[in-house]
C-alpha cells in the first residue's frame, strides 16, 4: 500500500449513472471532454460509478463527468472506497 505522504490524498466520488453504461464507454466519454487526465474511473456497475481525483480537483471532476454524461448525478464524496462501498453495496461486487 502506498503511503499518503508519497502519493498524496485522494477523493472518491460516487455517481448515479445510467444502468447500461459500461466503464470503457464512460472512460471514452471522459477522455473526449479533453480534460479527463485529472480523474480516474475506478468502477462503473449497476447504475453507479466511482471516480478518483485529488481533493482540490473535486469540483472539476464533477464538472467533467456531468459534461461527459449529462444524466449523471454526484451522490457522495469520500476519502476511502470502503465508505462508498459500505453505503452503496452494489459497488462491492465488480463486474468482469
């Protein structure tokens, strides 16, 4: 595990997205906005998506994702994936 002092702090943002949206399609949409290099799509399953960004880039990440997929809605922000997956159990199981 990487120490926060080396990697820096991160924020995970959970989004409500269309149920049929796949991770690879979401990544393409984010990259097509031209400013998606500041966030990483961690997971997209069961109508929910999780992205990782820096604490300072949280608002920018929400703006980028809503620009890429207008129907998405930000649900919560957390410093850990554990907290997001605890609140939204459908994100505990990853689709392969």
